[in-house]
C-alpha cells in the first residue's frame, strides 16, 4: 500500500515537471490609461515558457505558449522577437486584426500592370 502511495506522489511530481510553465507576461497596460481610439486588434505583449534540457518538453512548452497567445489574441498573431535568458524563452508578439488575419495581405496580391492598348 505504501508503494502505491509513493508511486502516485512520484507520478504527480513528474506530471508537474513535464507540464512546465508558459504564460502571457506583459499584455498592454491598464485600460484606464489607453487612448480613446485604442484598437485591441493591435495589442502587443510578451509570453514566456521555461526552457528544458529535453527538446521534446521544450517543443511542447513552445506549442502551449503559442496556443495561449492565439487564445489571448482571439486569433492570429505575429511574433516580433524572441530572447532566451537561460531560464525562460520570451516571445514578443502583436495580435493581428481579424480582417487582415483572415484575408490575404494586400502586399501579397499580384498587381496587374496597366494595359497600353
């Protein structure tokens, strides 16, 4: 019976270590001080996750962080930069507006040249 209890505690500790940490660290400032024409579509922030010596864990934490950013932005986002302080990986991001995120960028649409006839 004691061995089963030890196994359950060990499993709980292992699950906690494998889960890791990812979070949205720095969303935009307090709503009180935002301008009246503030567009939440362009919200910027920073998310982070704990690094690991095991690449499979780090990939999972990165995927979890991307999902949290996607949920925070209610859709598509763009990464602005990334840094690693040895303990955590920090990802700076900007949420994209819904109309741009779901349609093709105007810069990627091939323009037709004017006809000379």
